[in-house]
């Protein structure tokens, strides 16, 4: 009885190999054509560039009311530079600069360039008195720049005035897509 069962088991194993071998070979052959990939379109998002994360001139200052708790003190003839990526479709971005400036004499002019192209320049405002004013922040519009996917640079350059402005954050807010 045991010999007959063993023989039947061997025949079944041989039959299974005979049936499964072509199926396995068919499954391991060239891949079946796939459907085209779905294109991924990234939605534009707000870009915030903290002053202390940039490079260039200026001294990092601790300010309790600043975004991230720090600003960068930038004087006439100095600049601050950021490199950032945009993954979305080509859209215009409205730029704004948040800063502090005490009340001690003539105000500075802040020039804004994106990818080496001038975007705007504006005269900063006093944000408060000569003591507490450095920990009070104002935000001014700084022009519009249309950006597509890829790496970009933004630079702020300070000229004139009585000696300095403290940059907190530069914000880029997306607008409508440009076709």
C-alpha cells in the first residue's frame, strides 16, 4: 500500500511540474505592456525664506517676535541671498519682505532680484522706536516674479539710510498659472 501511494505521489508531482512549468515560464517572460504613467503636477505653494537660512552679509540677531526667533542685520552695501526650488507649474509669485527698523534717521532702500533680474526696490519703514522697534515687524510688498519648476535665487540688497535694517523673512505667494 505504501509503495502504491508513493508512486501516485511521484506521478502527481511529475504532473504538477508538467502543468506548472509552462505557466511559470509564461509569467516570467517579457513584461506585459503597461499603461502610460499619470503625469504628476505639483501645486504651487507658499515659499518662506528665513533670513538666517540665507547666505551673504549680515549678522544674525535674536529677536523674540521674529519668525524663527532670529533676524539678520543688513547694512548699506550688504546683501542676503537664498537658493530655493519650485516644483510647481510656471506661476507668478507675489513677493513680500518682513523686517524691523528702528527710528533713527533716514531709511534704507531694499532692492530685490530673482535669478539675477531686478524685481523691485522700496524704501523701508520705521517699525517702532529706536529700542523696541527692532522687535516689531512690518511687511512690505516687493514685486512679482514668474517662476517655473527648478532652482531659483533671490537676493535682497540694502543701500542708503542710516545704517541697517533687520530682515526677518521673505515670502513668495503663488498667483494664477501663466499658460
